[in-house]
């Protein structure tokens, strides 16, 4: 049985407090009911549909669009700000972002003078291999070997008969392979000299070129031949042209000795052969090449006479402007070709070095890195040429000559010596050498150390200097100990003499002294292995006629100040104000030694730092995050 209910509608009795707006019953969509109570709530009692109708009014739509726009613009501004900070703020670098040839110290060895392994009185490659632990302990990572190719038996390094065969006198190809294998096993790299400029007149190439009778003969133009010689001069005196009995009426070019004919690198066949030489040694796992006599690879195509310099009064090599025989632009194309060969060979990175003419200016030398958007060599090596009285101004010109002209992304070299330059210790004090070593090891760049410089060896006083001979004063026997011949050989008389001071100045004696030059070099190579020196930025600070100083810093790592006084008197400077990140109190890291003492347990006051005559110091401070 269903129930029924009688529901009476409630009657609404308006109150005097209720207020109604007029309602247009013809447009229900436009109904706008405004009901307010004593509490002032304008939408109390509205249903969902009424609120939707109210919120669709233009005013509220515009207000919503404005609010949404403000939010979107705020987000967009935030994103732009974050992206800008990411792009502009200094980026952290990986400790391994440098290539091996940038991180390591190169050790240049004149093989015949380093160590004799078989008692015949001449150094050899097995002798070098026997000293790999010593080289590694120095902190060196790369070995650069002197030219040791099969020669014609005359007294010289560039009388090469075969560029693809190691001389038997230094052990032959097998000894080189043993050296490379053992060096790689110890984490060391091996670089060979590459001599593309010339051969011996006893090489097969030159013999075949002399015998060539027809213009289409493969070897006819392997060398530079002419019927009408120019006024070009040999670097060693006299004219640069010599006659050939095999080719009557013709002359071949030799910019060096008469029995070292110049190769003709304009010949496609010569370029191909030189590329074969590189590939041959790449197959032997060498880690790079040092291009020798690189400024003399090309001569003028039209064989024009060279003009004399305005002040010339004689007829020697130095009396001419060598505009047609040196630094011709074609050499940069060859560098690019060889760079392509080495870069594309395997996934193992090789390095190319080259020796610009010592008289080339810095702008000319920088072209070695690359020309016309083509990569050149990685490391041009300019020989050190300091006057005996070189001070702060001299050092400033030397360093700034590199750093101010260095192309973007390129890497400098700092050469302490080689087999063609007088030894550092011959003309400079040990204190100066320590200062320069500190400079070269802490600047951005690759230092190149010549064997024996780590123990302050000097030129042989009893050895006459002759530019045409292998016997050079700076090529004295390595002084290993105080035994006869300095421990170089246990056999017959050596091919060259040992230094007069070998009994007191040798590796064995210096190894036992914590303050020796050799120990100092080890400390420098250890310091240089820090990430800040490997990849950090470089900022010159106090640089004047006495002092050269700079900051090396890297986000997240220690900051370093390197301050070196090259003057002969003590110097005090305020370094704290010289660069924004230098802290007023810093920690002592290393000194060259000298009259001013530094305590590892006492902070160094950088606002008043005093350096003794020819004294350098390295101090550090912990990383401080930069303010945005």
C-alpha cells in the first residue's frame, strides 16, 4: 500500500534587507543575479550554472588572460635566465680534456750520448730503454729521439740514406721496436724525428735522380735541378748549388752541406714517398713526429735570385734576404697534409712537432699551427735564445711573444734546450735555470727538457763547436755516476768525451740530495700534474722589468700564484690586489730556493710578498665559489 504526501510549497517572504536587481526575462543567458547579504558575500547562494555565466563576462575573461600571461612570461623569463647562466657562467672542465702531448713533459735525447748498452762507445736505443725507469721517475711522459736513421757513415745527423731504416750503430729497427714496446708498457710515448728536407748524396734516390735521362723518369725531379744556378747561399758557407758528373751541365740544390741535396717537395712522387715514410713508422706504433729543418722545405718555383739586405757588405748567407728559400707558404700546406695522415691513421692520437727557423718572428711562427683554416702542427718548437743577462723584461718579451700571438685553441711550447743549442748552464746560473724551469713547468704549454739539463750539465769545454759535425759541445755524455766516462759505457773509449765535472755532478749524487736541481725538477713535474696546471686558466698578474707572475685557477680546484723574481736584487710586491681570486693568506707549495725562506706550516702574506734575487715561489689557496 503506497503512501502519498501532500507537499506545500514554502512561501517566500521578502525581507527588508533583501535587494534584487531587475531581471530581463527575455534573455535568460544574460541573467545577472546580484544577491548580497549583510556579510557582503556577492556570490552566496549561486549555483554552478550561475557562476559559469558570471565568470564568462569579458571583464573576468580578460583578468584570467592577464594572470595566465603573467605566469607564462614569468616561466619564460626563468627559463631564459637559467639558459643564459648555463651559457655564460664558467664551465667546469674534465681533468682529461687535454691531449696527452699537452699534459706531459717532453724529454729530448741525443741517443749517441745517452747510454751505451753494448760497450762499443756509442749510445744506442737499448741504452735508452735501460733508463726508462729513471725517465719515468723524473715525471717525464714523452721521449723525443734524435735522428738515428741509416746514414752514409759521414760525420753528421742528416746524411740519411734510408728514412725507413734505423742505423745499425744505435741498434737498428729491432732495438727501436723494443724501446717503443717497453716505453708504452711504462706509460711513456716515443716521438721520432722526421727529416723531409734532404737526403745523403749516397741515397738510392739521389743516385737514381742523377742517372735519370728522360723527363718522364720517376726520379728525375726528386731533387731540385737547374742549368742556371741562382745566387742562393748554403747555410754553411759558399753557394747552394753543386754540379753533378752524371748530369752534365746541371746543378743540384743543397741549402745545407754539399753532400745533403735538397728534396724537391713540389714533386708529387716525393710527396707520396714522404707520406709512405710517415705511414711506415706509424705502423711501428710511434706516437708522433718532430719535423726537422721545416722552414726550408720549399724554394721559389721560378728560381729567382735573392736580394741582399740593405746593410750587407759581404757575400755570406747572412747578407741575403732569404725570401725565396725559407718560410715559403707552401710549407703550411705540407703540414696540413701530414696532419691529415697522422690524424686519420688510427684512433690513437699522434702529435706533430716542427722546428721553425730561430730567426722567424712570432707572427710567422704562429702560422705553423694552421693556415687558411687548415690544421698544421700541434707544437712548433722555437729554440731558446736568451742573452746571458736575461732578466724580467727579457722573460716578459719571451712569454708574451707566445701568449699574445697564440691562435685560439692552440698550445705553446717552452724549450729548455736541444742538441743544436748551447746548454742552459753554460751561460746561466743555476738560480736562473730554476726560475725558468718553474716558469716553463707552470705556464700553459708543453715543456721540453734536454737530457742532462736536469743535473745542470754544461757544454764540453774541450770540444770545438762545428756546425757541420756531429761532435758538438752540447752533446756530451750523460753523467750517470762518478765512474770512468760517467757511467755511460763499460767498454771502449766513447765517441765523445764526458764533462769535466762528472765526478761531482752526476745523477747518482743528485739523487741523494733533496735540494738538488734534479730533485727540484721532480717537484715541478709533480706540481704540474695537478688539474689546475693541466687545464686551468692563465691570468698574468704582476709583470714588470724584474718580476713575472701569474695565476692559474680552475673552478672547484685550488688556485695558484706563481711569482718569480728574475732580477739580481730582492723584490717585494702586493699580489693580493693583482687578481680578484688571490687570497691575502696563501699556503706555500714550492720555491726555487734562495735568500728568502718559506715555511710550509705558516701562511704566506700575498699582500707583501718578498722574493730574493732570482727566486721564485708557488703559493695556493682553496677554491672559493664565484658570486653570480
